[in-house]
């Protein structure tokens, strides 16, 4: 599915190149080469930085919890009419339970990370191959799919063209939204002097894939 979405995005560029009388195979080769180089650059430059910052952030979580507890303990003194000592104690107990649960989850994730790395390596090899053949054999794949459709399909063809246009606009729009929101967030976080600016900018960018809920979830690591 990832390869299919990527091929769908790249097909728009290839289509425009074909309109300039560039042979399809040449257009596919050029677009795929650029895509592969960009993906390689992301894997070699961006991914190690994201992993390093994520590791550092997880290592600092215990210290952040300690600082949060100190801050919470001062609330009854500063705002005695709003916060009682009993409420603060219950809140701290809840934070401790969540911290223990988080530690257990992180341990389980670490133990299963070897399998995740192997799976990631397989996908890194498979996805570009699938993208290339989806683009190269587009006509063959579409002819195969048409063989299962009725001959009289004027209405279906018209609906599909409309869906194709809107779906393409949606996917391309989301792609640019991720880049713009993530880039703007990264610049803002760097200007504010926040730690882990690359990681937080990436998370904010990806959060637009899930409207409203994504923004709420990504608020916690930023905070």
C-alpha cells in the first residue's frame, strides 16, 4: 500500500513529463532515480538524527517527571484555594503509576526492536522495487484490471476520473501540508531554543494526518 501511494504521487510528475513528449520509460527512470536518492538521503541523514533525538528524549523522561513532581508540590502553597494536598498526592500517585507503565512499555519495545529493524530493512528494499514496477508496468496492470470490468462502463469511468482527480489532490495536499507544517514547526522550535527541534517538528508535521486528535497527542511531547 505504501508503494502504491508513492507510485500514485509520482505518476503525476511522469504524466506531465509525457505531455512534454518525453518517453514514458525515460520519465519513469528519471523520476524513480530522484525518488530513490531523496529516500536514501532521508534514511542516511534524517532517520539517524530522529532516532538519536528520540533516544535522548526518552532518557530525559525520568528527570522531566521529577521536575514535574517538584512543580506540582508547590501548587498547594501558591494556590491553596484551588489545589488541596490530597488532590496533589492523588495526582502524584497517578503520575508514578503511569511512569512505571511507561517504563515497562519501553522495555518491551526495546526487546522487540530487533524484529522491527529486520522488518524495516525488508521494507526499505521492497518498497522502492514495488514503486518502480508499479510505474513501469502501469499499462499492463491497468489492462489486467480492465479485463475484469464490464465493457459498458461509461458511468464508472466518469466517476473514477472524478475520484482520481480528487484523491490525487488530497494526497498531494496532505504531502505538502506535512512538509509546510513540519518545516514551520522546526523553524519555530529552533527560534525558541527548544531541545529536539527536528524530532518535534517531524512529529507535528506527521500529526496533520489525523485531524484534531493528532494535534492533541503531539502537544504532550512538545510541552
